């Protein structure tokens, strides 16, 4: 039996105080943490239940025209919030492309950012895994690697980050607000998740004792032209093999600015700013998006079972770009992916 302490926090300060300690964990929806615990992959000494912190359960407008999503707002509440649907439909779509309604009713925004990889070897305590047990090896390199990375991997780890929501947050250039024992800080979304390098056990740059309090969305939401295309082995209840979030603004029929982020291909949501700059001033055509795809996938490398992802990603970038032009894909209630 694993003994552990349980405490319920009703304020950010209480949570941060109680959360101090290497094996202390905040618990929100519990949809990932409890699985990790049951699989014997994590061994909490103390669970700090943050569900009583009411101030983190709101969605509020920011003076700059952006939106603040509380860390404890559930994924479903966020996806169906009228302001999110109207101004950030790309975010709604990515959330609704993930998991199931039941899971999204428990899963929170903060927890979504911190969910762990779905690498089969990571979830098997009998397997070596550098992410779970640093220095033990990465069987995925020579093993079952269909779900694994084609970009940004290292010889220590080829796992991918599985979140859908975070693909939109990367494209939207969200900002993560956190509070820890040394005060509060903001982390640009591009700096939040990290590549595996020599430390694959670290998924992100959040301190162990820091609490995510909110995610800020900048004013630009790409409501007019956006799309999320998620390709997976089953059409529901499965993680992405490749996914693409696309948003752009048009001026006189030409792309004025663009964002493209990929999921399922790396240890982080993958974004290449040079590809977005390349699209500026170009017509939204298959040729333009194919050119952007070349820049995004430069250096991509496949393994025995996932080399197909390179061509799949290229085609998905082009298709998602074209779907973002199609008015029938922009209306509320349009399918999250075709
Ligand atoms: C069967 C299944 C299918 C799924 N399919 C998908 C999918 O297709 N796409 C997808 O994107 N996701 C999918 N998910 C993952 C799901 O979205 C995540 O499990 C969920 O978002 C995690 O949120 P949570 O609130 O439950 O986090 P928890 O499980 O409570 O916590 C996860 C981690 O975050 C930490 N944490 C939680 N909140 C905070 C906070 N505010 N500050 C600091 N640390 C915090 C916890 O300590 C823990 O380490 C699936 C999950 C399941 C179980």
C-alpha cells in the first residue's frame, strides 16, 4: 500500500505552501495523474487538491482584448464558452478533438499542459525508459515507434507530447501564468514545453512547486480563417499521429500573417516561424502551403514504423491551410476535423 497525505487548498497561496516538496503533486481533474499513479509510474507523498480554488475557475476578458483562461476551468467549459467559440474557435476545435466528453468534463486547462507522453514504453514500468528512469535507455528507437517523433528528438528520447489543446495554444502564442514560492511569473508558450535533449525526464520549464494559475490568450484569434486537422488511427478517442492547427488573416486576398503548429510530431507543439513569414504576402494556395510545409519539415527524420508521418504531415499542412479558407469549415459547430 502507498501511504500519502491529502490536503485541499482553497487559495493559490495555500496550494503553493502545501505543494513545496519533490514528491508533492497538485491534483486537478486527475485524468492523467491518477493513471500514472495506478501504473506505478509516480509515487506521490502528498496530494494537494486544488479544486477548491474558486478564483482559478473563471474565464475573463483582458484589457488588451485578450482572454484569461483560469487553470481550473475544465476543457469542455473552455471549449463551449461563448467568448472562446466566437473569438478563438481554433482553440475550441482542438479541445473538442481530444479525449471524450466525460474526460473533458474533468480535465482542466492547467492539467492539459502537463499531461505526459503516451509512449508505450513510458507507461510500461517493466521497460527501460529515459523519461521515467534517466539513463536506462530508450527502447522506442528500435521498437514500436508509430506514435513517435519525427522532429526535435534526441538519442535519449523520441516521445511525442500528446495534447491537442496545446497545439492551438502554441499557434495563438498564449502565455502561461504561474505562481510559486518565489512569486509569480509568465512563461511564453513557446518556452513552456521543452525538447528532450539529454534530460528527457523534464517535459517543461515549470518548477516542481509552481502552480499554473491561468493561460492568457492574446487578442489575435484567427476566427475568420482557422482549422484543426487531426489524423489518428481511430476517428475518435485516440491521440494524433499528426495534427495541424492553422490560422491566418487575409488582406486583399493575400495572407497578411499566419500561424501553423503541429501536434504528434515532437516532444513539443512544433512551430517554425520562418514558415509563417514565408506565407506573408502569398495567396492561400496549395503551392503556398506546400512551400511552408517544406520549411516546417526540414530535418524531419522517421524511424522504422513512423517514417510515413513525414509525408502525412506535409499533406496535412496543405489540407488544413486550404480548409481554413473554406467558409463551411469556419461556421460554429463545424466538425473539428474532416
Ligand atoms: C483515455 C484518455 C484519452 C485522452 N485523449 C486525449 C486526447 O485525445 N487529446 C488530448 O489532448 N488529451 C487527451 N487526454 C488527456 C487529458 O486531456 C489530460 O489527462 C487532462 O487534460 C489533464 O488534466 P487534469 O486536470 O485531469 O490533470 P491532472 O491529471 O489532475 O494533472 C496532470 C498533471 O498536471 C499537474 N497539475 C494539474 N493542474 C495543475 C496546476 N494548475 N498547476 C500545476 N500543476 C498542475 C498534476 O500535478 C499532474 O502532474 C486523454 C486522457 C485520457 C485518460
